[in-house]
C-alpha cells in the first residue's frame, strides 16, 4: 500500500514545515516536514536549510517510502487505507521498530483492532534531553489521539 493524499496531509499537519533545521522536543535535529535524515541517509545538522516548500516536500516524499515499506512488511493483516495511513504516521514519528516488536503490531496482527488502536495512546512520551527520562508530551498525546481516531474511521 501507499500513503494516501489524506495520509500525507495528516503527517504534514502534525510535523509542520520548517525550512531551517531545528531541535524537536526530543532533541533530534529536524528539517522540512519532520525529516531527520536526507535522501542519502546523512543526518540533518544544525544550520542546515532548505530553499523552499517544494524541496521539503521532495525530501518528505523520498524518505516516506521506508516508512510505508515498514508498515507493509510489519502488518500481516489486510488494512483499510485509514489504518495504513495512521500506521505510517506513527511509524514516521517514532521509528520503524514499532512495526517489528511493539504491542501495537502484535495486537494488529492478532486482528485485535481495538487493542491495536488503543496502543497508539501509549506512544505519547519523549526522552527529555536534559534528564534522559521519559516524559509525557502534550503534543504527542494529541497526535496519538488523532491517529487512533483516524485508524478507527472506516472510509
């Protein structure tokens, strides 16, 4: 499956557009629509800039494929487009490991869709760069609620 236009808009809404590299709430150097690496796998560094929204969209499109592939590989059950889009969104945000060993993917593959949906809400913490401890992020809590709702919406 591929991310739909609605799924692309969902991720872009969550990530926002920044043409200058910045540190996100977890301290990761990020640019464009939440990209932490370039198409050649080089990491985003402080001081990096993109020249336009078009360049940010291009970077997003190139890096998105790996997250789509992770969901396609991890999900062993048929997905609706909304389920796929929500799974790509969370994978894009937390990393591809979620599609390998998480309770979310285990519940999904056991066809426990409500249990899988509820697992979105668990992924609302960041590692505080100052203390190294996991703390609840209001931004992630809101994002996970919206992803969960999207996952459960049948279209």
